[in-house]
């Protein structure tokens, strides 16, 4: 299981390859929230989301273990791009298994980053079966989107940066709000802060109607989302907390928040106006909770990704 | 006159107060330009532009000299916000003299950052006369937008960061493209790089039709713009190169570029898509030149500001 030593090792592997993303703030956002707000701008990471961190670390670890013929992943989104670029930069081929009906721009971007995209029909084909066959035939190693110890360790490096940057800003107690899908980023940051900033408490943030983690926290056992589509926050919709991530969330995190789509769009517009960064709806949910939910003391919102199409941003800006 | 020692001193004053803005890149932009493109994201500086650097340094220097009853500035834009916030953070009152017909949002933002806004009628009143009277009556010190040695030194700190960040990226020769109005940022960066990255050459970038610096370079003497309005790149429109900035530009800069409004809008959209940052048209002209003008070897484009209204960004994204 992921621990602080694995996160430190991941930071060593990422050094000089991943960006140290800035911790941003604006007096205008402090005014709205009624308390100091800081934003960890992971949208500025390579490929526009934190996913590059976990992908880079997992692929590095596979190479060090000599399992390095190539990489395979399942994703239509941020994980696909993170894996594609990290693999290419480490000189490995990558295969991304994607639904054939994924948006053309996502398929193009993933190909442009050097991956071979293998489309499958969601209605008639089994993604896992296709992936397993390709992995077997070509000797590829699977990099999972969140439920994998080295992926969680990679995402946790953003937590190390938060601890350092908050200390530089003189903050020793804070709520840390993290957009939460499968929980890789949330659990990685929680593990990093447990060791390096024990006065900080991590809270997962989800879209309303897709709050499996919040309901799991309340029930004390893992709950599932009824639906897996129909949210503009598609980047952070997963069926249920992961086998590896859930125990960490249960042990370390404070109760989560669920925000509406309108609140996510408003947070996108305010990040545009006041921080000059581009967020996707799923990447803006933690900022939405920081701005629109009451709380005491400093709050650090992780802005996990910015891969939004132009039409969706126009929608946010026209609110 | 500004020299590298003043820029180093400015960096000392700004440490812990200004942001060290990231140097961003994307393989997609490299592909468009046909060479490696790096973007110094000054839009992520406090108040959304590089102007905070010069304002902070000039106000610090005035305080150190004991001339610290308050600050006055003339500006309807980025300089106003930079001065207002820097003065407030240093515990000084500030007065910003602004045209009464400036956009309401700019007046509101400047007030919200703690400044007293004194409106004047462009048709009937003399800005300089109003400013001189207020300065005299209240003992305020003027912070000019570019033609002031400590302002140029402050802007030059972004050049120090470029030299360090480029060295970390292994770059020892590059074109450095800088959006150029009065030339404070351009000359400050040129002075910093002369000392710290002598393999780099700075080139000013202006909007077509407002290319007083480029025409001055070609003529060998200072030229004036015929018009001072009618450009979406309003943040970088000034009558003529400054008394202090022009000799630096003439001595150190390579020939400039002029880009069209369409090219600036396209660069804004590409910065949105690929870097996840928000640029204003004037802040995007250097990136436009990096992407759409031929050149050899690495190019570093300074993205000088991101204070764009939502409608203008919607226009850029709908191209």
C-alpha cells in the first residue's frame, strides 16, 4: 500500500519532469468565501491535469522493475493523455483503449501525444477483455487510473507541494478540498499531508448525484453511484471508491461536500476572472465548495484539471 | 538608469511577495511553431499581469527613501490594479486617476483592491494637472507605468526568472518575445538577460497599426503611433517608446514583430486549449508571434497579462 516513503520516491522520480504547479490566490476570492482561499493549480500540469504525476510514477516504477515493453490504459479522458505523454517521454509505446464514441478531439489529442488508440464498442465489446488480450499478446503493462499504489503515490506528490507551499505562506491549519472520482488524488494528498502537514484535513468534493464517496463516508461502507453518465463533471465520475483508495479516505478524510453543476460552472468563471486559469467542471468542484460552503480558517482547493472544450467554457462564462 | 544591480535588488524586495510565475509549454504548441515554445505566464502574477512587479518595487524603493505618505498613478488598466494592490499590501493609501468613461468593471476592481479612484473627463480635463495637484496637496508619490527606473527594474525580475527557468530546461540560446507598449517590461527583461543569459535576444511584439517601437527600430529614431485607440490590444497601446526604455531597446533588442488582432485572438484560444491559462489580447501578441512567425531554435514568449473580459474571451474561443 502507498505510504509517505513511496510518495517521496515518486517526488524524486517526477523531479525535473512534472511541473511544480503554483498555489494561487486572489483577494476577490477571499472576499466571496469570507476566508483565505488558496488554489493548487493542477490544471497547469503537463497534459492539463494531475494525471501526469501518477502516470509518470507508475511507468517509472515499471521500468525500474524491468517490466517495460509498453503501457496499456483504459480511459477517454485525462488519464489517457497523462499516460500517453509520460510513456512517450520515457521512450515506451502506449496503447489506450477508448470507447469508439469518445469525442473526436480526445481521441486526436491522445494520438497526438504518441499513443495508439484502440477503439471499442461500449454496447457490444468488453473493455477489460480487449485490454487483457492486448496486454498478453504484446507484453504491455496496465496502468490503472486510480486503484494502483504507484499511481496514488504519484498523485500524492501534489500533496507534498501543498505542504511546502502552505508552509511558505505561513499556513499551519487548513481544510484541503480535493475533487474526487475514484479517489487516487484524494488519498494520495491525504497520505502526504498526514506526514507533512498534520494540521490539515482533506475533504473529498463530488458533483451532486454522483456522491458515492460522501455517501460511503456517511454509511461507513462503500456505496455506488446509480448513474455513471449525465454529468458535466465527467472527469470525476466513477462507480464507487477504489479498493486501495477507500480505506485511506475512510481513515484520513473529513466528511466530503457535494456541489451542483451550477456551482461548478460559477467556480470556473471565477477562476477565469480572478486567477486566469482554465478549469474543467470536474476540476472546479473543490473551488466551488471552498467559495460557496461555509467554513472557518484557510481553505486550499485543488483545481485538478483544465481539459474543457471551448463550448463548455463559453457556457460557464455566460452564466 | 536601471541596471542589473537594481534588478537584483528588486528581486530581493519582491521575494515572498510576487509570484515566481511558471514557464509553461505544450507539445501541441511546439508542433504549430515548428520549434520549442515556452511561455512565461505573467498572467498568473498578482492582479493578473506583470505590472505588480514594477509597482511593488517602486513603492518599496519610495518607502525605503522615506517618501511614503501615499501613491498616485494614472491608469485605467493593469498598472492601476498592480499599484493598488502593492500599495495596500505595503500599508500605503493609493489614488488612481482614471478616465470617467473607463469600463465600470475596471473602476470597481481597482477600488476593491483598496485604491481611491479619481475620475476625470478626457474631453475637458487635464490628467497630469489633476495628478500634480493631488500629489502636491496630499504629498503623494507618482508611480509611472513604464518610464521610471525602479519600475523597469521590477519588470526585469521576470527576466531573471526566465534566465533561471530556461537554464533548468537546458536552453542556452533563444529568442525572447515580449509584448511591448511603453517598453518597461521589454527593457527590464532585456537588461536582465544581457547579464544572465547572453545567448538570448529580446524582440518586442506589438499589434499591427500600433507598432511605434518596430518603426522606431527601423528608423533609428523614436516614432509615434498615429492612433491611440481602436485596438483590442488596448493594454499595450502607448504613444511612443519611453525616454528611459527606448535607449535600452535600441541597444539590446532584435527587430520586433507586429501581429494582427486575429493572430492575437488565435493565440488566446491556443493558450486556453493547450496551456490552460487566460490571456488578454495584448498579453497574447508575443505568443502569436512565436506561433505564427518563422524562426529557428527555442522561443520564449512572455504572456504579459490576462485581464480580459468574458465577452472578449468568448470571441477568441468562437474563432
